[in-house]
């Protein structure tokens, strides 16, 4: 996954150094990219009237960049590009951790924060590739079927590139870490409840009743799902 | 859900007015609270060395406030309290929307942004109630079983209250909205792939093999799940 000559780590940097529970932190490029490739919704943090605010949007990673898209007047993208730098946060929820004590209850998760320079993609070719990758990242296999954007649709879509200049990951796995005296309270069940995204039955559009559900929908999976 | 005399709407305000796709926006208190009550992970946006950044954390709503918690030295909470105001974003992913055209692919989601004054909870009683609610919000039923915090554990936990002063929700539901000429391309399947969180088999801690899995774990559900 790491190209030859690339540093294996993406931090810690001034903006990504994890201070709390540093034993859960990593700057490993492969770990960061594995989280970015499993999820497809991020939260982009920008300043709105001087106040930081996070808004959700879809994304796709291509090499060492993240692509975002929206309408040309998308305010979050405008603010991000105006700032020159942006942070993008991706969080995967993996499960609930039930301890005997209220205090040691926890959540298993993997989260990544990326900081990097942000710019508007102006090349039609790069826009096309980014939009195809967005569809393909979210629904692997779909880009073979979906009609490609027209020039008018391309003009009606803003594509923004965030370079992955600096990144950190934070991960919690495993069961509860109760104090020994609480473990002795044997009446309290303790453990983990793993949570996973589960695709439900596809809902065909009313105008395509006779088209078979494609395999990439019927068997929808994300990278990293076992 | 709305107490007598409470305004039914939480906006639009200076910080929460939705500009893009305003037809998807709502400031309805009941809708906002239903999203806050179904999810339990939020992204808190703060300024880190002058750069906006969003970090995930658990939360629980109590009346017209959101409670967050962390270690006393938690940097995100410190920055939020230092700023006096904070925004909290909650996003629920509901499914993928597969259109014939790349352009009309979309995602069904419900997201909420809350802005409000933030303060450290100093009262032991309010801290206890907030921490019990956090456990009970994430695992309904659990607070009956879990050992309550000791005074030392309370001191080792920072609890922060965010008043829900202003909020907006943004919701997309339904199938794709392809152009008529694309609908005619009948070979392309189009529709929705709903996604839901699915609890997996509970994993008991190795030290409690003989304790039955509680009903609230075996039958784990979130408000809003049908």
C-alpha cells in the first residue's frame, strides 16, 4: 500500500500529535489508509462565522489525497478552500465495551484525522477520475454501469482535493479493563458487543422492476469486512 | 418530547442556517432530538492551534443539553470550554442511493449540527446523573447493573454540558432522482441499498463465563430501529 520511498508514517505533527491515551495512537500510513478505505463518510471541519463546525460528506482516497465533492456553491468546500488547509475526520464504530464499573465502559473504534492543503480541482480529466473513484469507492463495481458525467454535469460539480500531509489514527480494541475488585463482582456480565454495518434488502427504483440486482449490490461489502 | 412552552424549532440561526439543498433542512426540535437520541457518537469541532478540527466522542442528550465526558486533561473538552461555545455534529448513515448517472448517486442520511454554550459540570450529583445517562443512552438497561462511580472516579472524569441553543437537521431519504432520459436506459439497475447497524454476537469477558448475557445486550436496539 505504501509506495517505494514514501515515509511509512504520517506524523506526529503539530496538528496531529495525539495527547490523550497516546498508547491508542498511530501515525502509520497503512493503518490510516485502511480506515480511510473502509469508511466513506468524513466530517470536514471549517470555520463558520469564526466558529469551528464539522459537516459530513462523502469522500474517496486516491493515492495520498482525499477527494470531496459538492455543488459549486457548497459552503463547506468554499470555506475549506478559502482557508487553504483543512482537517478531515473519519470514524468507524466497532462496538460497545461493557465493563462492571460505569467508569470503565468504553467504545471500540478506529478514527483518523487528516490535515492537509486543499485546492479546487480544475482539470476536467482529474474531476472525472475523482467522481468515478467516489462512486467506485462507495459502491465497488458501480462505475462500470453508471453513466459517466456529461460536461454540463462536470461543470455543475465542484471537486476538491485534500493532500494527506499529516495524519493520525486512534484505535481502541478488545474487552473491558475493569479493576480487579470489580471483576470479583461476578453477577455483572462484562464483555463486548461488536457492531457492524449490515446492508439490508435492496429497494429497486420503481422504473427498473425488470433489471436484476447487480452482484455488487446483492453482495455489498466494504474493504476490511470479514 | 417538546416540553410545554418550548419553541418547536431550534433555528435557523446565524450558525445553523442551511444554505445548500435547503429543502432537506429542518430546525424541528423533535426531529433534531430523534437523531440525537438514536446515535451516540458525535464529532466535536474545536480550534487546534488555530485550525478547526473535529474529534469523535460519545454523548448523551438530557432535556435541552448534550453531555460529553473525558479525562480531566481531555484537550478537545478543554478547547471547547475555553471557547465558551461549541458545535456538535451527529450523523446517521441510512443507505446508498444508486442512480443511473454518476451525477445523481447520493447517500441517505440524517445529520444534526448543534451550537451552544459549553461549561464544565462541577456538581457531583449532576456528574453522576450525566455519567449514568451516558451509559444508559448507549446501552439502555445497563445502568441498573453497572457499578456506580466512586468519588475518586468522579474526580477522574470531566463532564461537560453543551446547551442546545441552536440546531439544524439535514435529511435525505428515498430513491434516486435521475433525469428522464437516463431512466430510459433500462439496463442500469437503480435504487437504494439501506444500511443499518447490526449487533453481532456478544463476546463475554474471559472472567465472567458463567454470567448470562443480559437481555439488553442479547436484544440490543437503538431508538428508531424498527
